[in-house]
C-alpha cells in the first residue's frame, strides 16, 4: 500500500515525546479497560469482547488512520444501535449474537470503504452539531435508564414501562440489594476519585477494589452476581457465521448504515477538531480507510463495531499523548490483561459494570451543550431536544433517520432564510453592503443585489419574491437589476428555470437583468443551461464596478447616488 495511507498518525515523531506517549497510553488503558467491558452490557456481547476492541481494531486504525489523536474503540452510541438492530434475532451474549455483531462490523466497514472510494466524506457535515448533541444525549438517557432498571431488578422496555414498574406495589422488595450496594459503592469510588483529581483512574480503582472485596469477603456467596470465568488468550481471526446469507445481510443493512452514519459524523468531527487545535493536516478520505479497516478487524476477531471516541481522545490528549503511539501502548496493555489477568476478572461483580455504564450514559447527556444551544440558537435547541426525545421514545436505530432528516431541515433552513444584501455608496463609507431594501441603489435606477447562498430549488421562490418586491417598490424606478453572484457557486436546474422566468418578468417591467462576479463554475453552468445565450454575454460583468460603468455609459444622464 502506498505511503500516503500508512503511519500518518505517527509521523513526524520526536523521541523526546516517547515518555509522554507511554504515560498517555497507560492512562488510556487504565480508564478504557473498565469502560469497554461496560460497553459490552450495552452491546449485549460477552465481556471479553470489550477487551478485543482494544486489540486489532485499535492497532489497524493507528497504522492506517489520518488523525494523530483520534482514539478508535468501543462506543456507547454504536453499541446501542447494534443491540437495538439485532434484538429478537438471537439471545444476547450467545454465539449467534456475537456472529451477528461481527457481520454488522464488516457491513459497516463496507459502507465506510464505499464512502471513501465514492469520496462521500463530506456527508459527515450533514449531521449537524446541534442534532448530534441531541442524538447522543438521547442515547445517554436511554442507556442510563436501561442500566438503572437493571440495577433495580426491573424490566426496561422504555420510560413508560420503567415508570409503571417503579410505581407498582412491592417495588422495594424486588430490588437486588447486594448488587445495588456494590453499585453504589462503585459510584462513590469513581465520583470521589474525580473530585480529588480528574486524572485519577476512578473506574480502574473501582474494578480493582471490587475484585479484592469479592475475593476477600466471598461476595458471590452473599447474593452478589459475579462475571464468572472468562476465556483467556487472544482472539482467533475468522469470518463470522452467516456472512454469506444474502437475506440476513439485507435485514442487517439498515442497522449497519445507521452505525456508519454515526461513525462518519462523530469520528470526523472529533478528528477535525484536534487537527485544528494543533494545526495538523487531516485527510478525511484516508481516515475513512483507517476506520473501515478497524471495523474489518473487529468483524474478524469476534467483537463489535468500533468508532472514534471523543471522550477517550480527550483522555489521551489531557495525558499528553500527541500521536497514535499512545493507542498502541494501550492496546499492548490490553494484550497483557488478556494473556495474564482474565482469571482475576471472574471475581468481578456485574454491578461494577452496571455502575460504569450508568455513568457513561449520564455523561453522554450533554446538558451544558444543550444550554449553550438554547442560549445562542433557540430554534436549534428545539431540534436537539426533539432528536433526544426521539431516541428515548422510539429507540436508537429508528431515531438515526430522524436525526438525519432534522439535520437536513436545519441545513435547508439556513439556505432558505438568508439575509440578502444590496451594494450602496455614500461619502462617509464609500461602497458597502446593507440589507436588501428598495432604497438601496448604487446609482439612480441601478440596484446591485447580492444573493447570499447557492441558488437551488428550495430558495428560488424566495429569490423571485424578493426581487419582484425590490423592483416594484424601488424609488426612483429601476432600469437595471444586477444580480451579484459573489456568494453563489452553484445554480441547479430549478434555479436556472427561475432565472429565465425572472428575466422575462423584469423585461415586462422595463428592467434589464444583468449579472456580476459570477465564479467560473457558475459561468460554466450558465453556458451549459444556455442562460448566457438567453441573457447575452454583454449582461455578464466581472465586477460591480464594471456593471456600474456599463450602466453609466448606457444611461449617461444618470449620476451615481450620493
């Protein structure tokens, strides 16, 4: 494979950073190992598969990804989509369930490869930050409610079911008190460690203390549920059973696509943010290859879909990691755990993982982000809130389509409700733009109107209505109407038809339609749509000044506006 796809997350590398990278990798392993085991409760896979996500998938992304900072591994959002997508098709934690998870990882990798070779990386931009905050907050609420129900020994098929179970007589008697007590103690350790220092590995401390207490006091004999024996050693690469079943692949395709969308948006947003922070190059197409290979590795090694993790990326960054070497170190430590310490994990109370997952869910609920959206963009806050509620009420898999639709609505609204401008001149400020109004004429009878967005089917009616209003209310009456295309880089088929119609309407009012500052791409589109032939090349001017000079020459008695 050519050099451009390999080791972009490492080079250039400085030996002086080696110690920092090793410490960052140690920190990542300490914090991530308990988390990835917790993610298996969300995904419904055996606990050992969480550790597998830190092996081949993490190594493959480190070698082939573009970002120096992005940490790829198990993720709560994709784990929740996975569990929702295959619910009812197999028993959780069974061999069949693991096989389905592996098939989904390979199918997600296929979509990522397809996006790379079709150059569809830009699709990541269409899941807006507003909708992503709402979506992940909704996932957090669903995960937290589900794990809370599990800790209380209650069924959880949604908020309503949980509410009825809590309100039913005998609720307290059904709570598994030994497990609940362990969970409360774990939460106290993790939150206490964070209060002392954010860098303390609270989850790892809780896991080690829980294992020690379990072995010392034989908690299993006191009603506390334990993980039990786990398989040791490294995973053996193999294709998951059922990969050749075409009907099964068709059934799983919507779930794989939903996970692909989340990976595309979340990973790209995180990688770009850190590339900008450190002024480093980032190639989204190379990154798609790295993410795709990471999921191929997941599918072939008996684990589930992996994704770029904002929280783990921040962990490494805070610990001083500045390249993918930190992820390699964390992966090697996971290998050590699998080879030497799986026996200790057998004594781990399951309530420990429930407590870790409960915290993960709560941390996904981005109240600070929601408040910021509400303060800065109230309309977008309702979009984020609707997306979060859709996740909670309809489930993660179905709501991803809702999130995409809401993002497209926000995008279309931005393109439809723009503030267009006109160029004016005065003695104090010279030439400048102001909000479009009938009084805004650069010279008596000449209006230069700057449309502030691409021209496409959704905003052509707004263009027609606004231009007609400006022409009808202009005082003095207009002779020329000049459409400034400085902000336009695309004119679709519907917009081309609208410009033909606008030309006819203005001609009927005795107003000539001309254009200025058209970019090369729009000029080509004008030629292809025969708009240049319709308007005449003498109606296309390179600048507003050229349009004004031509207008003055044609209307010599007209003086510039003061």
